[in-house]
C-alpha cells in the first residue's frame, strides 16, 4: 500500500467510493463534493498500484486547526489497516497543530477506532460541540 496526495479529482472514482460506503448526502450533490475537494487543505489516497482503496480529506488552516472531514475506505478493503494508515499520515503531517478534530457517528466500533488513534470525546475534555444542519 502506498499513501500519496490525491491531486486530480476523478468524479467517477470519488462518487463510487462515497456510494460504496453509503454517504448519500455527498453523492446527491456531486458538484458540491467536487468543490469541497478543491477547497480542502489536503486529500490523501491509499493505493495498491493505481487502485484507490480509501481517502482521507482534511480542512482547516494547517497551523491552529485541522478538521478530518472525510475518511473512507472501500468496503472490500476494510480491516486491513488502511484507515489507520491514512489517519496516522495526517497526524504525522499535522502533529504540530493543537486541535485536530472530527465528527463521526456513535457506533461503538467507530468510537473505538478513533479512541485507539488517540482521539477523545469532546465531553471527556470538558468541551461540547455544536453543529447546524
């Protein structure tokens, strides 16, 4: 596996990935997703040869805050350390940043994944988060 910057947006490939993981809100508006990629701080892809297996996309200023917007792995490649490798690459690149944040669902396996990577719930830090949909 090789992790490298995802430089050229391939709509078919990205829509296929988001569809495969069931993120319909993104696939319903492909133009917004494309613009989101264009305005991201960094997007990394995990590859086997030229085959994309997963991505991680971060937004922010890269110095005081980084937000992990998306981390997705094609279902057939899950449980092979791809998500962990992508997240470690971001943590390494932005290790100097005080706040690296993300929002995710509350499934026990998802919480366990992020806690194993060193993330803590905001409530554990005496903080709360807000979101407007």
